[in-house]
């Protein structure tokens, strides 16, 4: 039987089109299956990571009171409502007694704590404890005949914004007046760490406690009554540029002891120094 060459070519072309179309459909099918397999696997992987992250975040206890009180083990974390997340970086138990005349100071422990996930309000509060204090700024510029407003402006220029996280040092102690008289006294007027980090506590302390002294040395405060014991807690920000990995030493200088009624000087200030574990 005679077959027209043109018809033969047409049939061949049709067969090729059918074969190529089938191959394309087959390839599209394979790619579709692979896509859904990879996408599903990737999605599951992301979901698992998110779940682990959420579990980890949920594992951080949330507290209402000051977060530092709940930290006892290095690496431990707590989140204080309306404040931020506290992470314990170092803890040095001390439990030593220091005496100056009739005042007895029981130094409990010193912690280094990282504070993160803070809200903007708390960052603004902490910013005020960075840079120079007003007293330090005044000492630098009082000879320049600047007004009080101008000195405040100079002080403001020394302040630094708080970033995503900041580290601070916490000192906890108790102090007791064992005398029969009321006395004017503050346990830690100046403190030093590692022999080169120096703080004037009334100007730099951002934690309020029963024995808190905030302001200048001449600020009036409630006297220590006879046989009264107070809890003390001090918080001091670390300069991010200092790069402190570990606290190795600590020294503190008390205030003078004055009579609560006559304000007579009874005992001069005293300095104590200890090494930290």
C-alpha cells in the first residue's frame, strides 16, 4: 500500500508531540510531588523549631517581685512583669560580718545579672544611671561659671541609651544598729570591683530597699533606731565598654557614724576589702 510521504511526516510529528507532552506531564508530576514533599518537610522543620522556641520561652518563670531575688544558679532566668528578663551570670556567696563600732553589716552575696527584653519605659529609667551624676558634672564645670541649668545639660550629654541588654551588679546585705542610741549611718557609700570599677552608691544605685540611700552625701534620711535591722539591696550598672567577664574582688567604704540627735561625729568611715570566688 502506498503511503504519502507528507502524511507520514504528519503522523511522525503527531507522535513526537504526544511523546513530548507525555514526558512533560510526567516531569511536572514528579516536580509537584517533590515540591510538596520538600515544602511539607521544611514547614514541619520550621514548626518544630518554633515549638521548641516557644517551649523554651514558656519555661522561663514569670514573677511579680524583683527578679534578682529568684536567681540562685548561674544561667538561671526569670522574667519580671513590666520589667524584663533577668539572667544570672555570676554569683559569689559571702556571708561575712563586718563591724564598725556598734553597726554590724552582714554581707550576703554579690551577683552579676544580665537584664534583657526591657520595655522602653524601663530603659529610660536606667539611662538616668549611666554617665556622670550631677555631683560629678558639677565638680567638672563649677569653675566655668555655668548656671545650674547648663550643668544639667552637660550631665544629660553624658547619658547613654540602653540597648537590647545591659549587665549590672547586685549587692545584698543586712545592717543592724546594736547601740542604745539612734545613729546616722549608711553601710556602703562607695564600692569598688576588680580594683578599678568605682561607684558612689547614692548616685548610682537604681534598686530601692530598706537601707537605700539615694542622692548626695548630705541627703537627710531616717536614722537607724536602736537595735534596728535593715535589709539592703544595691544595683549598679556596668559600663558595656568595660567587658567584665568575672568579678574577682570587692571593697566598700561606709559612711561616718553620727549621733542621731546631736549629729556629732562618733566614728570615721571604714573600708573593707574581700576577694570573690
